[in-house]
């Protein structure tokens, strides 16, 4: 028996120990030495506590004290860390039961100490892993689910009640409960996914579906899952996670809407318009119908914005959008292409239908007056229309055709509607060619000034020149400005052409001065486009100051159109600034535009240039043109404004102008426009042959005509 006891103690993987009734260790197995590296004798009494982890000692002593003093449940079972031979600690489990005598009194305790370090380490690792998964789940708002394919029940993890809204989900639900709440349109796809899983076709998957939450609305759920199979490959359970992506899908939808719509009016934007037009043309090709495209522009929109503010402009755009939408057939689409430009697609037209009636129906009432802040505003729109396939064979082409029709409409004035005609495309190609040639001429420095003399009709003296733009074409030679007329309607090109002319004229003026040539004032033409940047005066004056030439040698010629455009304030500021520096302002082509006498009072005008169309018809004192020229000269003199007659070509015109008291004349009778190099010689010849005019001779119309000089 002693031998059996000795071997059971020595060979037992656990460490047996015995204590007295008071808990003092009286015997401990030899494996204590193997575990701790210290003799078993050091564990006797209370020595064993010296080898416990300091953090565990208080709770272990409390537990042992409770067991020793317990009457009904005297048992000890506690886990703690024991210091190992290398100084590390290993988890152990101490269990003990008391032995009692016949009176029930405890006479000793019999216990064991078991090394459970691997078990505790695994438990702690599992617990840490579960905690990490729990935190990750909360961080990603995932709902963990576990589907048993044997019981057809789903156990829902944390967050299921918050996401789905159903309290019963916390206790698990049948699979049928889950499927009943999937959107009917999405259920077939969900069933198909799980069918492939159950048939052992795939082991992992992800999909998205709509789920009816407790509040009654459908939410978007993204699900990922993995299947667990038995040895025969049968699906035992599926485990995965759900993520509520409703907000993300809503944001995506809002971004998608914003990418395809105008935020101010809510209409489709240019991108969506192009897509709808492509679809409309594809449908029309299939059923041999026609598609009408209407491009609409709000007349004077910038002036409204400048005068009443952007809020009024926005209200006007929204009103036009609503009116257009109200007129649309069910199949039509209206879009805002940008700024104050709208476009309409009207599909399904019969090939023989009149496009004009469709356009009229769309635009009916759109230009009615509008009241903003108790102010009644007139509304004017221009429009161009084109029909596929008659006017082009693709979406880009039909939109361009409608744009060309709109361009032609606006060229005629506000409130005009035009249908596309083939000659409009030819005109557009011509404009493009003009713009291209103007850019190339600027790039290659082929813009040059030619000079036409201005003659005083009293003295016969040359009082100055007008600098007229010419440019060299690489094949056709020297050309006038009307060959690149479109460039003067382009803000950038017009400014570049004017700047180039001023630079060349200043260089010529400096050369004239160096050679002692008396040339008088040089007149340069300014276009409406020059004033759009609102820095025209600064540009001119800066160039003169840098060249060291006084601005008093400049005369700026402008046409009447600059006074009635929405840039009139820019024009007035620029002219006032130039006049303050001594620049003379001439109003060109007077009588052919829309300027009124009020403009002569409002703007600083020094010179009126009578258009050549009136001069060419000065046949007699009884003609209507004679009366017009007479009236213009009379009004100008009463306002202390100098008059210049353009296009004087014969002696009769000269005599009539001198009789009427015109101040200055220019035209082929005196000289054509000549190059800079010919000006000095021309001036010398004019001085040698200058006509002698007298006031009396003018009255009798018998003055000696000038000799033609060029």
C-alpha cells in the first residue's frame, strides 16, 4: 500500500498536497520541485504562497480562507499563476476536499495542483479574439448571423434589433421569417444564391437586397457569407455578416442625380440631355419617326442679372423651366444646358409633320411677363430648331444644327425663332474659317495698319489719318478686315486684334516723329467686344504711356451699337477715362444704327462720322440723303461736334459737303488707304498740290477740286 501510494504521488501528472485543518501544508508531491525549481520543503506551511503571482495572491487567500471556515460547503477550487523555474508564471488549478472524523470535524485537507497553462492560454486567446471580433463588428455596424441548415433557423448577433427593428430577432428566427421580409423583386436572386451554396457549387458569396424593416420601409442590406460543410460536403451551417448600406445607397443616388441634373431648376443637365437624345434617335430609327431638337436662349439675361441681381436671374430661369415643362408632351424632355440656355427633345414626330407647330406648342407662354419683387419684367427668348434625320444624321450634328438656327435667330434680334436651313451650316463654316485665319494672322504677325487721310474741307490741310486694319493672306495677298469679320465678334480675338493694331500704330507714329513727319491725329477703331473686359481704356493708355507718346494723338472711333448694348456702363467709363487724357472720341457710321441724340449728350463724343451710304447718294439738294446729311451737320455744329464725311469719291459730293459746312472728309477722292511706308511721300505730294479753297468759293460751289493722290 505504501508503494502504491508512493508511485501514485510520484507519477501523478498533478501535484498532490495535504494540509492540516488550519490550511498549513504538511506534505506536497515531488513534482512541485519540477514546477517551481525549489525544494518541496519550502512549500510547507504557508511557504507555497511565496511562489504565486502577486496579482493572484489576494483572491487566492480569500478563497482558501472561505473554504477553511465554511461549514456546509467546505471545498476549495481556485486558479492562479505559479512562478516557474525560468521566472515566468504558469496557470495552475488547485482543488481540495476536507477529511472529517466521526464527529464531522475536519482533520485534514487533501488536494491537487494541476498545470492548466495551455488551457487558460487558449481560453484567453479565444476571449481576446471574440472581443476583437465584437469590437470590429460594432465598428463596422455589421450584424453577425448564423444559419443552421439542419434546423433552418438563423441566430442574429448584436445589432440586429437596432438595424432590422424587430425585437424577436434577438432570440433567433426561422429562415421563413427572414425571407418573408425580403423585397419580392430581390427574393429570386437571394434564393438562387443559396441554391448554389446548398448544391455545393460555391462556399462564399456576397449580395445585396432590400429588406422590410420594422418601421415598414425597405432598407438596403449587403450580406457576406461562408458555408461550413460536413465530411460529405453537405452544408451544415452558414455564417456571415449584414451591413446596412441604405444611407450609402441614398448618397450614391443623390450623387447620381446631381451628376445628371441642374441643381437650380431640377432639369436634366447637358450630360443627361445627350444620353436621352441618343436614346430618342435610336428609338426613332427603329420606328422611322422624327425627333425635333429646340435650343432656347434667354435674351438680355446678363443685363437682368447685372441690374436686378442673381436672385432675380435665378427666379427667371426657374420660371422658364417650369413653363417649358408645363408645355411638354409626355414623351418630350427639357434640359438646361448651362447659363441661360435650354434645350428640348420632342421624339415621335411623323416625317411629314410641321416642325413649326411643335415648336410653337413648346414655346407658348414661355415668354410671358414675370413679376419679381413687385416689378413686372418683360421676358424674351430666342430659339432654333432642327429635325432628325432631315437636318443631321446623329445626335451631335442635330444639336449643332439647332444651335446654328439659334445663332441665326439671335442675329436677327431678340424674340426670334428660326428653323435650321442648310445655308446656316455654310455660314458657320465661314465663321470658323474667319476665326482660324484671324488667329493664324495674329500668330504670324500678319496684321498691319493702312492709313487713309482726313482732309479739312476749309483749308485743304491733312489733319490726320484713320488706321485701317489689313492682313496678309498667304495665297490671296493683302485683305480687308471684313474677310475676318467674325473675329471682331469674338471677345478674345477682337481684343487681340485691337491691341496688335495699337502696337503697330504706335511703332509707326514713333517712326513718323523720328522722321519729322507731321501726320496729325491717328484714328483707331474700337469694337463692342473691346469693352467687354472693362479695361479697354487702361490698356490703351498704358500702351501710349509706355511708348512715350501723348494720348492726345489718338482718336478712338466707335460705332453706335456700343451705346445701346448692356455694356453701355463699361463704355461710358472707358470713354470718360480716355477723354480725360486728351483722346478724341468719334462716333462712326452715324445714322445707320440705333443711337439717339440722347446718347450724344450722355457720352463724350467729339466727332460724328457720316456714313458713306448717305454720302454716296448726295445727288442734289432735293434728295432725302441731302436733307439727312444737312440735318446731321447742323445738329453736330449746334452741339460743338466736328463732322467727318466718309466715302467721298467725286467732285460733286465734295462741293455739296463744303456747301453744307461739313468739317472734314475722307475717301478715294483724296486717297485710298496706303501703307506706312507710302505716307511721307503722299504727304509731300499733297502739300505740293494742295487745293486752294475759300469760303466764297464754297458758297458758289466752284472750288477747285483736289488732285487725286492715290
